């Protein structure tokens, strides 16, 4: 490994930045450089090298790339988004600074032995994604330069390493002293990453290299009210992404409140989620979530979710959302905010999640009348499957009849819809607390 490359790799490994990579079509030497130096486990959670179109579609997630070019900014962005979500779910950076979690996607078109591909541009797009920003690197190589495929792979890999270096510089090690992990603390030029690329590009190629940063600082700082107001004003596209500088960056769809801090996270580590209004949060909610987590494999992470938009009641006021969030100030408590009133839409925002619901909610989820038609219900259940989500169902006291409705009452409907595998009963759980009754007792007459 060249000394200049090793120096940059050491800076990356010494930082608090930690994430996942998806490298399609090029840039893979960067992975060998990372794993070839001590300390890689500090940086790398997971790396994927999709090559066939089918593998790239799978790595991009959310239905794949569709008609998008497989060597484009949009492809690299999709891979970075999926990598970031994977990094968050796998643990990401330490809890004290989850913003250091990142995802990187690369989409390249390099020299091919297939003469049919020789007429296209030699190009490499790299995107890094973190909690509140995306950085895009666009590099085009001169097809008349005489470079071999091996040479172009070197160029692409250096661009990947530059992107990692820039991400690492945002989160340098915070260990006091002259050494990190037994090694002497590094004093490296802030241009070291750029110099790696400059060393292998011509002047015109270097001048054509474009770096674009899309950042939403309003999600990174300010009071809870400031962040909420900015978030609620943001118009999201159908996929939950926000258009910034003509490009899309996910994160407008979800905020996470933990440790008294509200931030846009793009994805949540939680995989067992109890949705509700939590007005107020009570012990029944806490016990229900704990029981659902206990049903899952060791390591499951629970959270509460408030959908701030209701199809019938509109959007909650900022002050009301802030008031409800105060209930989740315990450092070990996580509450996610979404703009999705329907569970089928929540599964798109929170893929891979087990949702905890009452039997009354489960019955509505399986009722064609609520879906609009039998066909619409089938489509909704298919979306739940596609997003790798399911439901655990708790029984509930029907206060109009004073009878307890057990969770298994929903399964005849589930079987009739071919959806029995999506619903699991919580047969041994019963708590009859009600937020409505608590409000009635505490509200002055």
C-alpha cells in the first residue's frame, strides 16, 4: 500500500465515522485498502460489491433502480441511502454520536472488454450519506487517456477513499493524548484526500471533478420546536425524500427523539415499534412494548412512534408534538416521528419492522372496507411483505361491552386474506389501561 494511501486510511480508521459501503462497477480497491490496515473494525460495518444488475437492484433496496442508469448519480445515491439505512440498523456509530454513522454508494462505468460498451463515458459517482447531509462526487475519465481497466479502477478507488476521508474529518477521534489505539496521532493535511485523486488525474479531469454537498443544518441544531417547525414545513416527495439543490436526500420523512435530542435520522435502529398518540404515555404502553420485544430474538430494539398527521384530524400542532415528546426524555427511550397516518405507509418508512398493534387495529388492517376494496387490501398486504414488516397483536378490552377481545379473533380474517404469517398473537399479555380514561380522570370538569 502506498504511504499516501496508508496515511489516509489510518485517518479514516482513527475517526469516529462508522458505516456501510456498496460499490457497484468500480472502486473496490478502496475496500482492500481499508481491510488491509489495522483498525478497520472501527470504520467498516459491512461492505457489498453488487455487480450484476439484479444484485445492484437488491443492494439499492426499495424496488431497485428501475429505469435509472446503473452508472449515475441517482444510482450512487440509492446505494448510499440503502447503505446508510443498513448501517443504522446494524448499530452504526456509538450512541453518544450517532451522527457519525454513514453510508457510501459508488456507481461506476469503467473500460470494458465488450466493444459495445467502449463508446460510453468512463465515469464514477460516489455519494456519502449521513443523518442530515449527502455529499456527491462526480468524476469523468478521459476515454482517450490510454488507461487500462486496472488504471481506471485505481482512479475510482481513490475517489471512494477521498469520500471516506472527508467523512472521517467531520468526526475526528476525540481521545486525548498523542496516540490513538497505540499508534501515534496523525497530523495529516486536510487536502490529503483530494491529493490522492489529483495524483492520478490529468489537469482537465481534475478540473471536471464536481463535489456537491446537500445539507439541512436545521435538522442538526436548534430547539425541539425549531426542528419540528422546519420538518413540518418540508414537503416530501412520494418516497419520503426531500429535493435539495435539484437532488433528492432522504430524511424529511422521519425524526427520532432520544436522550432529549430530536434529529433527522433517515432510518431507525429500532425493529419493534409501538405506534400511537401517547396522550398520555402510560405503563400499559411500556409493558406492551417490553412484551413484544421479549417475543423477538435477542438484540431486538424497541421504540415508540407517533404519526403526526391523521387522515381525519389533520396534523398535530408543534406545541402538542413537543409536549408529547417530553414523555420520552428517559435516555433509554426512543420515539420516532413520521408523517405517515397509515400502517402500509409506515412499513415503507420503517422497513424490516415488527409493529405492535391492538386487536382492534389488526381487524381494521384486514377489513376491505377500510382499505377501499378487496384489491386495495391485497395490494396493501403485499406492500407490507415487500417491506419485510409484520405485526404482533395484543388483545384489548372493548369498553362498550366490557368484554376482552383476545388477539386470536383476528386470525380468521388473516387466513382468509392469505396473510396469517404477517400476524402473531400475544396470547399471554393483558393490560387494560386506557389513555382516554386517564385523560378523563385528569381533565378538570
